[in-house]
C-alpha cells in the first residue's frame, strides 16, 4: 500500500477503516524488533493477561498506554520490542476447566493429572486466540514472533532454575504454618490474593469453666466453630485479675478437653475480658502463641470447609452451619451468654470469592526479608526503579518494609509443578531440575507454584534467561518501561523487582508507569454484581477503536482513576470525523500532488507561516510530554492544534489561496497542507493508529506504513515568531467583528463598513499583512486600516490589544427598530428579575427549598440582572 490512493470515502466509517490495517501491519512485520545494532534498543513486556477469557476496559487502557510508547519509540528510530504473552492463571484456569468437565459429568480425578493437564492445554490454545483477536481489535503493536506463555518450555526452565537456586540458598523452605486457605478451590493463597471486606458479624461471649470448679473465665470470638480446636486460654502476665489463674486449666465446653491457662505478652489487657481462647491450627497469632507454649495444634476442618473428625458431633457440617448449631448448643448449656453485633474485616478469596480460612498446613514458602532488603536498597541508588507518579514509590517501599514470607505452593494440577521429590522410605527431600536417578524410590510433590511466582520472572524469563548469552536478554534487558495499574504493585511489580535483582543483578525495568482503575460514571468500581460494566467491544462496535483509545488516553492523568462516559467517547468520535473531513478537503485540493512535489520554499502567507510555527511548537511539546508519560496532555494538545488551529483557522484561511488565481500561492498552500497533515498524522498515530494510517496512505508520502515513518522533529527554518503575533491580532479582530454581528443580529452575508485603527506602526504592518483575511472573514463593504482614523459618531467600537475597531451603526441596522426590540426585551428581563427577587425574599421559600434550588434561583437572579444591565446600556448607546 505504498502507492498513494486518490480518493477518500465521503464519510468516515471506523469499522471499514480499522478492519484492514491490522493484518497489513502484522504481515508487513512492522512491529517486529530487528536487532539492528545501529539502533538503540527499547523494550516493554506486556502485563500478561490471564488466558481465561475476555479483556476488559482496564486491559484496553493499559494496552493503549503501552502502545503509545511502542509506536512512538519505533517511529523515533529505536529498535523497539514490545513483547506479548499470556499467563496460565493457575486457579482461574483450573476452575474454568473443572466447570467444563462438570457439565460433562466428570471431575479432574476421573481424568487423572496427566489427562487433566492436557485438557487445560486445549483450553489454553482455544482462549489464547480470543486474546490475540482482542489485541488486534485494540490495535496494539506487539511483536508476535516473540509471544510467550508462562508455562512454555523456556519459562518453565526459568521457573525451575529460580526455585532450585532459592532453595539452595535457604530462601525457599517447607514448613507447617497458618496459611490463607480457599475452601472453594481447595488451595492456599498468598496474603495479597486475599481481599478484605467489612462484614457485619458478631462477637460471641462465653464462660469457660475452670476445671477445679472454682469459677469461670470469659473469652470471646467471631468464629465460635473454631473453639473445638482450642488448646489454651491466654492472659497477660501483668494482668492482676488473672494472676491467680495462670497454670490452672479450664474444661473446654462440648469437647470436654482440659486446656491450660497460659501467660503471654501478646494479649491486650484492655480488649474484651483480657482473656483470649487459643486455637493454634486456625489463627496465625494463636499459632505463634502455641509455638511459644508448646501447645497442641488441632485442625477441626477439612480442606473443603466442612468440619472433620476432631469436631465431635459436628463432623460433616459446613463451617457456617456448624457455627449456627454450636451457638445454639452453647446457649442451651448456658456457656454462651452474650452475642454482640460486630463489623469486622473478613478475608475473601480474590479468585473464588469464598471466605478465606486461616488454616494449618504444610506449604512451601519464600523467605522474603533478604530479597526485600535488596529491593529497598536499590531505591537508594542511581539505578533505582523510577515510579511515575513518584508517590507510588512510597506505597511500594511501605509494603516492602512490612513484608511477610510468601506462601508459594498451590494445591492445583495446572501450573509449574514444584521440583521437589520425597524419598518413599526416609522422607528425605530432594530439589532439582530433574527427578533423582532412582526415581522409582521418590514421589514428586503434588503441588504447583503460585502463578505469581512465574509472573515475577516475566521481564527476564521471556528474554531467554537463564541463558545469559541469549540475544534478546543481552539486547533488551533490563526493559525500558512497565505500564500497569496501582492495584498490582504488590502482586506483581514488587515481585518482579526483587526477583530481577536476585537473578540478574539489575532492576527489571527503568520506569514503571502506574495508572488507576476505570470506574463507572458515578465513580463506583465496575462490577458484574452492580451491572455497570462496559465491554470494550461494545464501545468499538459503536464508535471505533480510535475513539476509545483517544478517550482512554485523555481521560486521566498518571496514577489516577478514570471515569467512563459514553458521551465523551462520542466526542472523540466527532474529533475523528473532524480530522477525516479536513483531510478529505485538503486531498481534494491537492490534485495529483506527489511526495516530491511538496515545496515549502515559496512565498508564504501569514497563515502559512503561523501554522508551520504552531506545528513546530506542537512537535516539541508532544515529544516532551510523551517522554514524561503525560499522555493526557499529549491528547489535549493535539486535539487543540487539530481542531482549533488546523481545521477552524488554517484550512479556512487556506481557501483564499486554493480558490485564487495565483498558481504559485496555490502550490505553496498545497505543500503546507500536505506537510502539516503528514506531520500531524504521525504525532497522532500512537494514539489513533487506524485513522492516521488511512489518511497518511492517501496523502503524498514515502514508505510502506506510517507505523515505521520517522517521528516529526522540530525544523527551525519553519519557525516564524512574528507570525504568532500577526495571527493572534488577526484572530482577535475577526472574532470581535463576528461577536458584534451576533449581538446585533447582523448575518455574515450582509456587508458592513469596518474601520480599523492600529495603535502603532507595528500593528499597522501586522494588519496590512493580514488584510486579505480580514476582508474574507469580516465581509466588509468598506475596509479602512489607518492610524489616523477618527471615531464615527454613531458606531459600535471594540478596544483590542494594539487596535481599535469601529463599525458605523448606519450600515448595521435600523436604529429605531433595534431600540424598539431592545425595549421589549428590557420589559421581559425586568419582569424576570422582579419574579426571582420576590421568590428569594420569601422567607418561607428560602427556609423550605433545597439548597440546590436556592442556588439555581440566585444564579438566575444574577444572569437576568446582568442581561438587563447590558440591554439598558445598549439602548442608551443607540439613543445617544
């Protein structure tokens, strides 16, 4: 498509325009990094979407911001690699595949592990194409030749390498601890996979009887079903109320187990009764107390959240059903004496939504402190990761300072299986890249690694690591930038940083651009339950990809949330339409102009010089703002330049030359139009890739695609500083005359006398240079520009910067008729003012009406009064 096409369709149709270009770009390999050593490398890795379904508006926003960077850098001559890929999403994908099997009357256990994993791979292949199709709809310029998947062979090798090395350094260990357990998916969760929500629950107050019969001790809990696993009651060693009870025992109700009263500094004497029931197998704090006092750990639940054999008569009940039953039984026995409503924060699984259960389990953990220390230390050096906006560095460091060990094992089949084997007889643990040689004597760990474990390696594992001589790793790592939402700073950004430092000795990316979340119009989070979500495909079908991308780009500043408004997307579609129509007009007047026919050396009008100068300013600012990641400002700057400067002013002024008889002037104006449109389409291309490619292909051009056209640079020879002053004065004169016409209801088609008195010789010269434009846009029957003009007796006048305008009234309107019209308007406005004054002076109205209504009436009062004042002044002026 390198040849110039002659005609653009009359109407801008996003569907038709956008449908053809993506395949052309991909087949042309315009998005592929070349490895050209003469170019500076620039790289981004895409945050890999879960291979489980649809991309949402947040993905579209994230991808658009990255695409702006990738397309800009590619056009600026960088060897740009934007690496795509997808995440295997362990819990989410396994849940989807199991649900599909359930529809067929099967479970994963019916298939067995190997067959289930094969089914999961089939699912992956099917849904990966959905993701690619959605990427193409959004128009992102990723290098598909380097697409990766977190479970592919190379990344699996990297994952095993990292596990083995961390284990050998003592930074990965296996132990029995309280972990976050999801009973719905029956797997462990890391702390940041738990979403805390305020829930109205209750405090259940109970009296545990002392074994010696001498009394009771009060304890309280929000989870009475766990009392079946109590192995102690704890009090503070300095609490005088209970000093005499330390060392005694209580008899656990229902179970009948005798448990000790222990002293521990953890207990808050001021909270509740000052005595705490201790359940080491079901609470992380109780677990630590249990370790200090060598208490037994009794699990009372199964992995699915039902009660187990240690739950006495409640065995088999769901945990929440057990809660109801045990509360009833304890009340009946007189043990439970008070239920107090209590709002507290309850953890829910990010994946399944189930209430998370603190649960004693043997799992694999990463010892985080040494890794976190190295990551924090990096931020004190010149090689630190630059957060944009920088306030998010504090968020990141705060989390690092309060780091806890990371539970990395998951009770799933879909994922990276933990490379650990247990000797069938001795129980010895072996960790390695391959199974032990006598593999028949060993059994591999059944669990897989947390999905985030592999995602944390994404910037370097995708580049070929652990082969440190891999071409892409040497050329493109560390990556240049990462773009992601603030909601996964802990999930992902932090983990990539500490793993990057640990295994490559470098930060994984130079900059990390943080954006917010997309919210509904009212500011609420989009969700299925609220029914306020918006599918990006619906937006694209209605207004096109470019309109969506421009809205997403300009709707927010870095780090802030973005509210979705349909009317704003429609406004950006109108912007695309404006660009289309302006380009079509320009092309219709370029006749058979080719790229080599563009000649900017001819004599230029004030408008020609002005638009060329404004273009250079815009190029400079757009380039600067992109480098600062201020994409919203980039969009607004381009919008104003295109809509106001190019379309509303320059193209209108260009018509004088284009429709005139001077062939040299025509050629210069055509050349300026072609050049300015070409450069403007290049600047706009990273945000609106489809419409800009379509227009650019119609313009005189060289090259196969705008995607690989050179980025615009500032040309000092096209900066004419005096044209800015000239044009500002011309625009002020033209606007003022149009305003007076409007106020006096004088149509543009009616000629008027216009007298222009410059304040000095400089203004005179400026006005004379632009005289043709004043004649064109003010439509005077007579135009006089002179420093010696005397003000006519009856005229409308306007004082501007460096110039005065006079429009004799005789040529504008019938004075008597205008006075009569204005007096009628004055009567109407006086009545309105009196009506509002009466309303606002009514004490009953002011006392009862909502504040908003009163505010509206006050605004009407001010508006009507101002209008009446203006009409009175106009009548006085006309009668004078």
